[in-house]
């Protein structure tokens, strides 16, 4: 997975932050979807790699309950965790016990569950 994530970094469009991020979502059936961060001069118009990969899966017909795990790598040489907007989306599509693997470009890895990353989720129950 590390080599796939490193290779994906080449597709990141990050001319403003110089902080490439790559992500791979693995579905329960083994299919993988990839994503990279895509920045924009209007910063809010960009998208993170994690959401890019998740939305690719949804665009291909996958639903809540179909998501197995997420792999993320940032290009800083350090381990980076998903931002809170991404955590909100992750919490929508992944189960609480799904694994999120965060890698450095050096090969270090941390593994957390979605429940650990999102201990107080905002979900559909909050909208009732």
C-alpha cells in the first residue's frame, strides 16, 4: 500500500501548500478507489485526498456499509491525520470499527479506528 500511495503523490495538485496527500479507500469487496488533494487558488474550492477517494467510490455506486478501510499518506515526511471535514465524511460512510491507516513517506504507520478519530460524531440522529 505504501508504494501505491507514494506513486499517487505524483497526481496531487498542491501548488499552494506544497503538501501532497494521497488516499486509497478499500471496499468490502476488495475494490480500491484512489484520491489525491486538489487545491485551488480559492482555497475553499479544493478537496482533500480522503474525500476525493470516498466520493469516487460513491460515484461508482458504493453505499454506506460498503467501506472497509482507508489508507492516507502526506508528503511532509511525517504521519498526518485526516482533517476534521474529512473525518465527518469518513464517519458518514465507514463503520466505527473500520481502520484508518496513516503513513509517512518514510514508511511509518499509525492505525486508528474511525471511532477513535471521531469520538463524538455528528450524524443523521442529530438532525431529528
